[in-house]
C-alpha cells in the first residue's frame, strides 16, 4: 500500500528537522566517519505498520535497510523488523523519529485489526471505519495505518465528500429537506452527500430527499435498529448507506452489529488506539 511518497518524504524531513534543528550534541563523541549496524525489533505483540515510512526516513539519511517484516504483518516480542547499516551518527539521528512513527502507526493498525476481527467473528457484513479525528499534521500516516488494519479510511479531508453535521442542521433550524435541497444545488455531481441525524424519525426524510448516506449519531443500539427497520418498512433500505457513530466501544459494538448497519465508524482507532506496540533499536 503506497500513499503519496512526495508528501510522506516532505513530512518526514520536517520530523527530522523538528528533532534536530542544528546538530545532535549527544553524538559529538562519536567520530564523524564511524560506521555501525543495528536492528529494530519488537518488544510486544501486534501488527506492524510504518515500514515504508521508515525506509524513506533512512534513505534520506543514507542508511541502508534490510526489512524482515512487511507493513501489516503480525509481529511478536523479539522479532527483528529491520536491519540497518550506515553512519553511526545518522542511525542515531533517525532513531527516535522512526521509532515514534512506527509505534504510533502500529498501534492504530493493531487496534483497527481488533475491531475488524470482532466484526468478522460476528458474521455480519459491516465495514469498520476511522474518522477525520486525527492528529494535525500526520493524518496521512494515521489513515494509512487504519487502512492497514482493514478499516475504511472514511474522508481524508473536507474536500472528499459532503457531510452535513448537527451544526449545519442547526443553522437550518432542523429543516432536513431544505438543507439537502440547497446542498444538492451547489454540490458537484462527483461528491456523495452524507447527513448526520440524531432522531430516528429523520432517517426517512433524509432518505427521501437525496442523501446518499445517513449517519446515526450517538444513538443507542435499539434506536439504530428502529431506524433501519423504518427504512426496510418503506422499501428504502437498499437506497441508502447507513453509518453508525458515537459512543461505540469494544464492550457494546456487538449490540450495534445486530441490526447490520453498513458502516460503524470509530474515532478511537486514530485518537485513542488501545493496542500498543513497542519497538526498540539496538546496535550489533
């Protein structure tokens, strides 16, 4: 899986500059021409991601890499991820940036895989998705990590798709029909329209007035079931995508799966990944 390498390299250069603006004063004791080999290995269990980024980082620093694992692959405690060979100072220069990136991305991938497995084991045909609740500046890495965890990336930015939230609806005094009518007049044919609703009865209004996707926001499992049953009773279930979001956790996700929405989106995949994966670098 390869995202825009130009953007990724630019950001990694910025990360390196953030960590060392001028000189690594700790490495002054090491001769400038010293060469070393090192390994990055896993200190826990999970799924690794960020290896393509790690390769780009060490290419920038002219350090050679031999990868022993692939992005998205399961790892266990003690597994060697990559072997490094190059200038000792340069290996150290990239150490913390590289470890931070793969640690964070691997946590997201592993957390996404956890929820993907729950859904798969349930036998329900429901997609898991992350959201736009990402860390400013590193969305491209977090979205990629989520996708490696088999989660749908949802929107990358405000440009991707219309998503009318409660704030838009508040401005329209709750008039869903008018809100959808106005956005359809201004929207490009290439952009889908999603609307967030908070009342069960509004799902029919949204479905009948041109919404492609309806997000059931912060509804309990029973409300979600009622909303989906309402669509079925009106022969509209196949006409619209139903997304469920808000307040869904590992403890209650099965309750939401019972009514089979099309998508369950979880901001915690990128905001609060619960499955931590730890890595360390050691010289040979």
